[in-house]
C-alpha cells in the first residue's frame, strides 16, 4: 500500500513531490505542496518513499512534513556533482539503480531524500545519463559531446527565433530596424519558404519563426518580402524557383563585345548580296535571324530562306555557347525578355540587319508555279537585307507588291499541300500581354492567320523540313522533331472553331525530340527539325553546326551519342521554360481581371462534369472551372457568358460564375 508514502512524479518536465492520501489500486489520491488534491495513475509514480507519514494528521501538519521533505531534497541536490559521478561509472556498460548511485555520491547512510536528490540531478541534467525503467545508464563520451553540440545549436536557434520574430513583428508594425543583424539570414529563409514551402530546407525553423511573428499563412511571406523591397509586386517566382539566369556575367559581356569586333570570313561562302532579301517580324523584334528572297526565272521560282549563321560567330567551345546550352532558349515574357545570347551580340552582329553584310546558311529552292520543289540546296552564304518589314506592313501592302503577293501565294500552296498530307491546322490567336510602366495591363488577341504570319511560318517550316530531309538522305545524325498520329481526329463541323481546337489539342500526341527520323503528324511531314531560330534556340545552333559542317567537309560534327546527350540535358529545361511562359501569361491575365471583377465575358463550355464546368474565356483563351448550379444544364460547345467573381494572380486563382447564355 502506498498510503502515507511520499510519491514523486513528472509533470510538464518537472518532478513533483506529493503525499499519497489514499491508494485506490491503479489510482493514487495525492496531496501536493500547493495544497491541491490530484489523482494519479500508479504507473506514473517515479519514486515511492520507503518511510510513511501518518495521513491522519491535520492538513497543516501534512503540508509542513511535505515541505520539509522537499527542502531536504533540494538541499541534497546542491551537493551532487553529476559530471564527477559520470566520470566514475561511464566506462561501465550497464544500468544502475538510483540508490547505488546515491551511495557513490554521498558516501553516507542513504535515505529517501538522498535517492530523490540523485534522481532529480540526473533527470534535470539530461546530459550524462539516460533514464529507463527507473534505472540510469551513463552516456558515452561521444554521446555527451553530441548532446552538448545539440544544446549549443538549440540555444543559437532559440536566439535566432527570438531576434528574427522581433524584427519581423517590428517591420509589420512599422517600427523595425532596416539593418538588423539577422536581416540577411531571415530574408534568405523567407525567400526559400515562399519559393519551396514544405520542401524548403529550413521549413521547420521557418514555420516556428513565422508563428512567433504572427504570420500563419505562407502566402503572407510574399507580401512581407514586397514590403521590405526584396521582391517587386509582380516578382516572377518561377524564375527564382528554377534559378533561371536573367543576366549575363561581366566575362560573358566582354566576350560578346570581343566577338562583335571580329570580321566575317568570306571563304567558302556564296555571295547572295544581289538578292532582294527581306525580313518580316513583329514591331518589337530585336533579333533578326531569318530573311526571305524570291526571284522568277521564266516559269520557275527561286525561293531563298536565309538563316543567320550564328555558328560562324560563336564556336562550340566558346563560353557564350556553353551559357546558351545552359539557358536552352530565349524567354520572352510580358515586361521581361531573357535572351539566350547577350543582346549586344544578338541584336547586332548575329542579326540580319538592313544594308549590312551578314553570314547565313541559305536554302535556295527552285519551284514551279504550283509550288512543287524541282531542286534545292543549302549553302553557306553572304546576304544583305534590303528591307526590314513588320507583319502589319506586309498585310497592308502585299496585294500591291508583286514580290510579296507571290510569296503569300506560295505559302498558301505549301500549307494546302501539308493539309492534304494530314497536317492539323490548330492555330489560335496569340495572347499578347502588354504591361505598362505603372503595371497597367492590356491584352490583345493577335491572329496568327494573317497573310504575313502564314507566309513566314510556312517558309520556316519548309526550311526545317528540308534540313531534316537533307541530313537524313546524307546519313548525318541530327535531332529530329516528331509527333505521332493523334489518338483521334475530331470533325470541325457543329462546334465553334475555338472549342474544336481545344478539344483536338487534347487528342494530340506529345512532341518528341529524337535522333531517329520519324514523321511529324501535326505538320503533315515525313521528317522535321528546328534550325531556323539559332539566335533564340540552342538546339537550332547545334543543328546549324551539323548542317554547316556537312556542307563544308562532308562530315558530321556530332555523332548520335553526343546529340542524345544534348537532348537529355536540354529537353527538360525547354519544358520548364514553356511552363514558365504559360504561367506568366496566366499571371498577367489574372492581374488584368482583378480590375474587372463583376464584368461579363464571352465563353464556351468545354467540359460538363458532375459538379462543375470547364469553360474557355474567349477573350483570353484560358480554361477555368465554373461551379455547376442546381438545375443548371449547359452542354459542351455552348456559348455563354461568365462573370468574374475573384482573381488572385499570386494564388493562381480565378473564380467565375454563370452570367447567362
């Protein structure tokens, strides 16, 4: 029976001394020093005294006795040197009874108070002994050193948490210290949390820091970083998350400057400067990597497609080539352009600029009036652009310009031929997002089916197709672009063209980059590659080098294994860049719609699901989910209106509701 015994137990990390008033078997009714009566499971008793107290005494006397025992134990605790005790027994690999250890400490007759003092000393120390089942085992020297390090680290951590949370709270309250000692470390942590959340290396510490700072939502970090000027209001987190370089090093700029001053080697180049060569691009284009020419020769046509010879300026082992391989492609985003090659070089020396001699890899293609290819050849060349036109200018004048009119006619024949061969024309307008200096957003749908855009697109497709065909015939390995047949070809009738394109795109097989020549079903071609944008796409430079080496030496520069190595390294990055571009366009669309909450927009129902619809917002060509109301029965392809209820670009959220048919 434990009635009348002094019971000690652990409560919230402390050892509590109490007197057992009544033993109920598996429950003990105790009196504490605070004159409180508590019930305790018998299993929780840490120490039970061997002596008894008469519980029939008055409450005052019981409390006095309990207090005396407590003070005696605290006094004895002061006499214990835990480190000295550990030194005595640390070589022993066994668990010791606390009474034995108390005897080693005190060297005198041992009482309950001595044992209690010993247990308290080792329990609170938690450094040199481990307690299990009421016995104590000494830690090894290595374990003690480890615990000391952990305690030191925990102390540092606690100090950082205290200082960091005070600094954050001060900033939020408008009275923080801008140059606080922990500023840089805390900012680095918050940036990691905002970018990677649960995957951030310091997530556990960061979550604790935020909680102490009064921040309970990870999305609030972005606002804090904007507040202190670390990020802009519209910071592109994808670029930071993937560590996409947005600038060039000083060494790379110096190399670009050096290459800009190197003259052109004309040896082995065919002089095509007499051709009336033109470029056709958007009004904001700065990199001119393709040009066109056309001449009549009786009933035949000589079409020239001229691609800037980037490989002639940037050798494979040049640091700019290595940097381009790391970037994979230029990235054109609203309000931000990230070039693959330093602009001082790409906008000038590499570009086909009016009235300047430039090296190119030219396709010279002889055709009949029906667009049938009679013969073609690729040549390293020298070209001089005579006119630099925009798409808009060509659209305005082509019907009155004999040269442009013939180019447009030819491109139409090329497209018709590809469609006969199974090509899918799934062109939609380009969503052009413009952001003003004040972050105002304007959005325009730019048709890709104008005569000028179709003309340029078809001639670039022709160039790329014939490069692939030429290399295949010569047995020279390159990186082909391929696409298998779609899982299904949908009929165009009975549905709006936009809905048809969205639905048909779902049936497409993924685009592939492969060293083996395979058909490109989407374009209706037997083989295909990309070689027409070497200023903007790294793999286009690779194909250009391979083609050029074949023309000059009749031998390939790269073998199939090297090309496969490049593909494996570059292809994932190209997918990430495409995703960044989609995300950023959607961000600015949502930013625009933030200012148009409550307005109605034309839409099409794409999918009918049990509790929602997927709809296409016609003015933005994005798919968004819309809640399906009770009794509502819309059908796929149906034209409706959607009302904007909420748009949050940072959370990537757009909420719409049905606004009528």
